[in-house]
């Protein structure tokens, strides 16, 4: 689902109507709005989102390694990682039978074919499992430190 942002002012006028493929999350919206309104210094440290203002102005500002979206649901019992190509979902902390899904958004944007049992994707599955565990750990560490 696309996120549409229109910002008034000359700084952004050259970007009107520009479409970019980048993963953002709703948690990026608050820091972006505070940045746009001049209150970025007052943004609480507990926020995990990042402002995308630099990206809105000239396509810069999204740091390498930030092209994933990490989402939790069901009170933290389920989690999902979305990259430009893949979505990986898992229910529970560990890998059990039938608690995972893997979708290839280049070939299956509607997420109709779960690839989790396809051995051709074992490397991708391992990478996405590791990425989900890493993002989950980062989120928990961030919350504990703020």
C-alpha cells in the first residue's frame, strides 16, 4: 500500500508527483511530521521510526540497512519482516511446523503462494529468519534502553 505525502513549500516543489519505491512504516510518520514542522529536537527518544524528510526533498536520507519493515501483532506473538522483495511472517518465538510464511513480492505481489516449504528458497528463509530475530532483538533492546 503506498504512502502519499505532499509537503507545501519551495523546498519540496520539485518533488511534486515524484514516485519512489522505498519501504516506510507508520512508525516513520511521527518523526517525519515533527521534522517537517520544526520540532525534530523534541521528538521522544523512545521512537523507533526515522524521519524521511531528506528522502522527500531529494531522494537521500534512507540509510543502507533500513530497507526493512518490522511489524509485530497479536501482542507480540506474531512478527513480520518486509524487504523490497520478500515478506516473512512467523507466529511465536521459535520455528515450528506451519508457523511461518515466505512470499516473493517480485513474482507474487498478492502473497498467494507461500514458499516456506520450497527447498529452493532455503537460503532466503534462513536469511529472513535471522533478519526477523535481529530486528526483534533491536526493538526489545531499544525499548529497554529508553
